[in-house]
């Protein structure tokens, strides 16, 4: 698929444009809500991209903002396209929010993980062991559903037009025995295989590097092909994670990632460390 053409990024783009047009019309959210006879929270959630907007609501808002003709119809069409279901809708009980939709549209992904192999690089047995540990009350069918959903996400890396993927992991990831030695051996082999892909780079931050910026926690920087779609940072957490979109926040994480890349072993040296881990667990 073409990067940046999915429903989630279209909804985000429309939300940004609706907010810009409202501000240009010198209207507050409360004033728009009053004129359209709806709640202010609805307008706010539309503008932040938390909810979709129907073509009818988009047309009403655009008329209020003085937008007419072909420009208005183009944005109404964008509202229609933003409502089309993505593949992840089949796993809506697993995936919440807009994370997977944005990930699917990204042209670049820069990930850091200190404790676990990043989700896009996990083998099924490794993913199952992680999910079972993090959800001890889940039954086997729920665990399997989540493993299947994670595997579906991984098709992104073998897409005909894949994003550039750069992962930096702490060396601890290669020593934490998740699922047992056999699972770890296969997981290390999977990392070695994926690292050979031309659009994938994997680096390891060695223990000898000491303290580093990534100790704050895991994060993912999502970049998009269109200038109208600024970078987003997804910060992982036990409560499900959250997005950062303000330019100063995004710049801070980009700087952190640059420091991590500089601190980490070079890609070829990282592959050697991963290969050593594979041999250690296989032995």
C-alpha cells in the first residue's frame, strides 16, 4: 500500500484542517457547538482526531467556516475515506486507539525498547510468553487472539512498500529469558533474519554504555511521507501508552533517539552480539 494513505492518517489530516479553518474563521469550539447544536466535547474530539467525522458533519462545519465549492467537497470526500475500516478493525478488541492505523501509514518507524524485543520483531512463541506474563488472568483464547493480531501487524515489514524501520534495543533484551532458552534462540535468529532486510536497522546498546537517554522508557517515533502529517511519538506504558504531537516533545524524543543511535553498537557489531546470543541459547 502507499504510505500515508490509510483511514487513520486521513482522519488526522482532516482533524488538523478543520481546526485550522475554525481558527481562521475566528470561532471558538463553544461557538461552533452552539451553531451546530451539538456538544463542545464532540467538536473537540473531532479536532483532536479521537473520533471520526461524518461527511454530513464535515459539510456543516465547513459551511460554517465559509468553505465552499471544490475545496469543501474535497474535504468532505476526505471524511468519507477516513471512515473506511482498516484491516485492524478485525482485532478491535485487541487494538485500541489510533496506534496501529498510524503505524500502518508511517513511512519511518524509530523504536527503542529496554526490556523486550519490539512487537514488530517478536516471534509467535516469544509474543505468547510476553502476553501471558503481562496478562496473567487472560484465558488461552484471548492470548492466542492477541498473538494473531501481533503477527498480522508484522506484515508491515514485508509490505511491497515497507516503512524504514530502525530499532535500538538495550543489551538486557538479549539476556532476559522470555519463554525459555529455545524460544530465545529462535527469537535471536528472527532478529538476525530481519536485520538483513534493506529497510531494517537494528542496534544494541551494550551494558558498557552505562546510563543512557532510553532509561526513561520505551518509545516509538512515527514519521509520515507528507509534510502535512507531522511526526508523532508513541510512549509505551502499562496503561496502554499515549501520543505526543507537540513539536517540542517530538524534537526531544528525536534527539533522544539520535543519542541512543550514537551510544549503541554499530549495526554490524550489533548483529554479532545478537548472533552470540543465538549461539548461547542454542547451546
